[in-house]
C-alpha cells in the first residue's frame, strides 16, 4: 500500500516540474523573438562604378567634316576656235603661271597678221606721200600770197593755192587715220596670234584633259588645272559655333584615306553672312599640301581647337550632371556618397575641366545620372579604361 501511495506523489511532482520547464522554455523563446524584432536592420551597401579626377590638358574644339578641294580649280578654254595643233601637258603634270599647255593651228591667223603688217606698210607710204604733197602745197600757197601782195598775181590764183593747201592737209590727215587703223588691225592680229597659244593662268597640276592634238575643242575645257599646294575643307556651322571661331585658329585634320596621320591646318576664313537656307555660316579650313599627300575629293575631318588649358582637374563628362539648376558630381569618400556642386571649364566632348568643387585624386561616380541618395553606403568599383 505504501508503494502504491508513493508512486502517485512522485508522478505529480514530476508533472509539476515538467510544466514549469515548458513554461520557462516558452518564455525564453518569446524574449528572443522580441529582441530580434527590436534590433536595427543592417545597412545596404551599393556597388558603384567610380572614376578618379586627374590632372591633364583639355582642349575645347569644334569638329567639322567634308571633302577636301584644291585652293583653286581653273578650267582652261581656248579664246578662239580652231584645231589643236599640239598638246604639251597630261594629267598629273605640274604647270606654272604662263606655261604653254596647248597650241591652236595658226596658219590662217599668221596670214591675217601678215596682211595687217602689209596694210601698215601701205599706210606709211601713203602718209609719206600725203606729207610731201602738203609740203609742196604750203610752198605754193606762200609763193602765191607773196605775189598777190605785190600785185603780181590775181586773187583767183591765190584762192586756188589756198584750196590746194587745205586739200593737202586733208589728205595728210586721212593717211594718218589709215595708218592708225592699220596699226590697230595689226595689234588685233598679234593678239589673235597670242591667243592661239593656250597658257595656264595659275600654278598647279593638270587634273583633267579632254582633247588630243587634231581635235577641235567644244564645250569642255581643254584642261583643268588645280592649285593643290593648299587644300581647303569647307563646312557650315551654327551661329553659336561661328561666334566662338576666329581666323587663325589651329586645326588638326584627319583623312580617311591616310589612317594614323594628322595634318596641321588653320581656320582661314569665316563667312560674314549667314546662309539663309540653313542658317549656317560657312567656314574654310586650309591645309598645306606641299608633298601632294592630300588629293582632291578625299573625305576629311578637321578639329578646330578653340582654347587649351594645361594642368587642369578633369573628369569624364558623364560624371557631371545638372540638379536643381546646379552642376554636381557624386563624390565617394570612404564608403559614403555625397553630392558636391562644381564649376566647369573647358570640355573636349569626352572630358570636362572642373574649376572648383573637386581636387585631383577625388573619387566620383562614373555616371552621375544614377539616382543614389546622398549618404548611402557604397562600394567603389573602378571603371574600365
């Protein structure tokens, strides 16, 4: 009986102790969950691409492109009709001012010149005869006048001598006019003879030849001569761009057909009037071409350098953006991001000069357009070069 009575008591005690332990366990679990709920969330770290502000030279420039053309291009035509007797130049030949490039058959022209020379000779002989007749008429008139004054000659004979004198003067004047006319005809014949020789009005190279000896020139020029000692690149620029340009600015010219080579030129002219069709101003870049490396028609790009700054603090252009009317960068210090207002200077299209707000060595977001709040924790990843 004792054994049966003791067993229920021990069981009850064990039950009470188990219940207490279960209650204690439940209380501990509740406390841990509450602590976890009240703990602050861990800060998120954002991976960002960064660049470093460096020191270097930056140029502000305007780029234009187009086709290279010679400084001048002259189509040479004969001044008179006829058959080409000789062609003295070919495509690619160098010519100078006044050099003969072709001649026209001048046999008929020479005959006309010989006729004009003969007419001059005839005119000179006629003038000499008229002057001799005039001299004789002067003597006869003077003799008749003396005799008339002495009463030895009637008035009628004096009037006849005066008429003969006037006629001799008229004949002398006519002969002089005829010889002047013959001289003019001779000068014209000489000019026609010179025109039979076709010469180059410019120094340059023959870039086109359209006829051979024996041909009769038509509408096309006999040859075309281009002055290629300088090449020019013309383009239209906007009003704002033209306002920044000035004659004499340096230009670096790249030619598609000459990869890896840079040709130095300069801005030679700016049109003083806008083209009403497109509201552009024409500019002209000249490139020396003494070695004839550049050919007419080559496609080229000219970079006109407006100004240059050395030892400037520069960052990529994409690292700067406008926010609330101000130009800003997103600067990375340690692992914290901050917004910094900057002042820009020159830009070469890919990089921009920072006048104030950054120093060399400062780190900024490579792309300022990425929307990351200031104060965020970031981990910088260097942008690929």
